[in-house]
C-alpha cells in the first residue's frame, strides 16, 4: 500500500499473514522460518532506472511478527531480550509504554515499536528500507546468537 509516499514491502522472506503463523514443529528453525509480515505482499514499484542506494532510502511501513516462544522464556531470557532491545540502532530509553526505536512519536516518519503478543513479538513502524534491513538483520542475529526460544511459523 502506498501511504503518504511510504510503501509496505517485504524486505526479507517471511511468511505472509494469510498463512497460519502458529504451527509448532520439532524441526530446527531456519533463518527465515520464524517471522511473518502482516498485510499483503506488494511489489516495491521501483523501476530499473533507480539505483540500489535510492531504493534503500525509500520509506516503508513495517508490520512484522517474530515467532518468539514466550512460554519457554526464562528470567535470563527476558534480561537478554531487554539487552538486545537496548543494543539495537535507535533505541529510545525513555519510552514509558513499549520498547521504541528512533522516535517516541508515532506520528513521525522515523519510528519503530515492539509489542509482546501471544503470536510473538510484533514490530511496527515506518523506516527507510535500508534502516529496516539493518535493524531486522541485527535483531535476528542477536536473537539467534543468544539462543532465545523461537518457533517455526507455518
């Protein structure tokens, strides 16, 4: 969807929301198996005349769920997640309600927030495609390298 010059696009393979995200499986969780994007998958609409650098500067809406297995979290896992939040780019330490990055104001173009939901960690906001790719890559790496419990989204 185009919204004020912003495009909702999937920047990494994740399961679209029309598939059931809550299927527990014993198989190992692969890199792209533990998240899904809400909304429809749309083409970015970028033409061949645009460079990769220009595409990375395009604004996009983020609406992703990471399939994190909250019921398996230990006290140490919660502490680790808090540290991961603080280490991510744009961390806003003075948020009084939910974890936030880049801005406390959701009316600004540049903002990202997270919410713990039964289906996993929901992350939403508006960033450039390059900023989102960097944030998402760092978040995924931190979660997997610390071995935090997650499950395969169907």
